[in-house]
């Protein structure tokens, strides 16, 4: 019997797939939101209160395990840059419910070249990235990108998408439940690879690209020179040894070259904002 034949003896059952498709349509229609600035429609099924609570819990846990730089020039400079970026974002994105954000900026002593912003506005920068940022404009590019993730609710959107993928996998597992074990394993492995490389990784790269664009525009509004953003990614490539990166198809992030190209494409818009918002800017 063909493995795709419906019925007894090892066929494919269609009803779980049909039920999942119906639920997917309802779920998508019921949980649509719009990303500020870009206008992209996204899927978010979590309240802002829940999102902020999860962000705060994770942030406190991370800080409790790290060496936080409590005072000094670098920490204060980071907080000043973060505050400027937030004020600019609030001015240009009045539709965002800012009352759900409680912004906090911390510098963590670590060799990691990294930074993050958790839901609710909890930002951390690792000292390992400071030599790469090189100056205030470079640090603003990094922090603007991370702040953009929180404003765009990428964390909540990612959780909703992962939930749908899990439910889709469950529906697929029920559909192939009457197949022989070997065929089941092959089908489920193909579905898993399709979900990973066809949904989750491209989705993550799209988030990074969107955060790059929003962060660039916010930094320009805050009077940080947007031309430093592509230079930052050039330095990031040099810091990583200048070797070939993993295939973009298999990565959660766009390649350095892709990011530089996209930033240069957006640069005329960012420079127009920069020159209008900051009289005398070059």
C-alpha cells in the first residue's frame, strides 16, 4: 500500500493536518499586530505584562550570575547612550505603549562581544564588544539594534512561532501514526529540517534585519551618526578573524556582508533623518 493512502495499514491521516490548518488560520487572525516603524504584520499571542515579567525574570537571573560594572565612565556612557536612544524612539513612535517598558542599562564585565535587550526594556552590554564599537556612534548602533528588538516584540513573536511549529509537528506526528516506524522517522526528520531551515532560521534572520533598520533610524533621530553602523560590522568581521562565516542559510543572523549592504541601502533615509534632527550634522 502506498504510504500516502488514507486508511488502515500504514496510510497518512489527513484530519490532524486539516484541523491544524484551520486552527492556524484562526490563531493568525486573532493575534495579529503591527511592528512600529516598519508596519510589518506579526503574530504575538502574549500580553505585554506577561512579556515584561518574563524579561525581568531572565534579566535578574543573568545579572545575578555575571559581574556587573556598577559605576565608572564606560557604564555611565552606556546608560547615557541608551537613554538618548529611548527618548528618540519615544518621540518618533508615539503609538508604542511606552508605559509597559521599564528601561534599565547595565554593563557586564566579560570577554563576550555581545549585547542584548530583553522584553520590557532590560538592556545589557558586555565589555568585550566595546573595542569593536570603538566610539559612541558604534555603541549606539549596537544598543539601537537591541532596543529595536524589544520595541518590535521579537521575543514574543518568536515564542508564538515556535509554539505553532511545535503544534504543527504534533499534527504531523498524528498524521503519520499508522506508517511503519522507518517511514515515520524519515517523514518527521524531513518535517523537522523543513521547519528549522524553512521557517525558524529565516524568521530569526528577518528579525535581525528589521532590528538593524529600526535601530539605525532611532540612532539617527538621537543624533548618532548612522554612517558608523556599516563600519561597526566591518570591524565585527575583522574581530572574528576575517574568515568565512557559516552559511547564512544555516545561521540565525545575516552575514556581515549582507548587513553592511542593507545598511548602506538604508543610509540615504537615515542620513536625511540625521541631518534634519541634528542641525549642523555632517
